[in-house]
């Protein structure tokens, strides 16, 4: 696996956190039958994973900034570089013993994502990319799918839960999209949804109301695998607005028009 020094640091951190999470994940199954449930345990596992990642990244690059889901943002002496980290994307899956969750790490330089790692530790699939160097899963080069017709395509999204305000818009999206495609999947881990688009497993993905750490690494994976990525609304920055859409080039414009209701 060839990559920059920064990428190698990111992969090492993701693997170390992934090992910790896999160990904890095995324990979650035992806690499912307890009266208290695994909630508190999973919160601790999440925080421990972020501690491991931050220790590894900041130990190697102490001047970089750090934005993490659990610990918030820490400014760095170098204002041009920032780590963006989700130590456990797919927490609800993890909590329920579903083996579909990931560690996500991105490096931002002057407002642009330049390196990305998404590690599916349960399946030992390491997705990684660097700007201009392509996207990879373990040792295999990734390319987005070659499908050209909506009716053949499978898309992914996140269906909001717990009264989130984006639910009505998402239901409208589904009502427009479902009749013209081959299906929609909701697997509960945005970083892996994006990685799966890069790998050609999904043909496209969209979601509203998500955070920068959910999508930063995955967006670069899609771009470097030959896909197209933008905000849902024209001119917005996905990382700032929390709404992203992506697909392969033949499907992208038609897909985006459907999601926008055009």
C-alpha cells in the first residue's frame, strides 16, 4: 500500500481504533440481553476510539487542527490543515450488533479534503484515497459503477429518525426516486454509503442533515473513483451545509434533478 506519510499515519490510526472497536463490538452481543443494555458501553467505546485516533494523529502531526464527533474542534498552530474524524460512523448499527460501521478520517488542507480513510473494521475493508492518486480498497483500485440508466441503478440514503426536521424532504425524495430506479438502501453509515458508491456497489447516494465528519473522507473517495459530488442545493458547500449528493457521471444530473424536485 503506497501513500503519503500523512496517509500512512491515518491508516495506522484507523487500524488501531478499529481493533479496539472490534473487541468492543464482540462484547455488545453479550450486552444485548442485559436489562441495562449496551448504550453506555457503546458511548465509551466511541470515545475511546476517538482518543486513540487523536493520540495517533496529533502525535505525528501536532500542529494540525482536529475536528472530531465526540470531542469537538481543537485549533492547530497550522491553520491550513485539519483532521476531520468520525471514530464510529454507524453507532446505532454498532449498538444493535449489526456489523456495518466504520472509522472515518479525512485531512483537510486549505478548505479542501486531500486525504481520506474509511475503515470497515468488521469486514477488514480499508478504503483510502489521496487527491490526484485515485481511490482504493485494500490493494484494489476503485471505480464508480458504469450504469447509465436510472431504472437499473441502486441508490443509498439515510432516512431521518427521532423527529429530525429533514424527514419530510427525504420522504418526498423517496416518492420521486423509487418509481424510476432499481431500489434504495438505508444501511445507517454515511461514510460506508459513500465508500460503496466509490466501489461501484451503489450507483449514487444523497443525504441531508449530516455532519462534516460523516462525509468528508467519503466525498474524496467518490471523486477519486471517478464520481461526481456536490451539495444538493446549487452553490452550497456540502461540508458546511450538511447535504450531499453523488453518483457516477452518466446518472448524476438526472439523479440530482429528481432529488431537487426539478
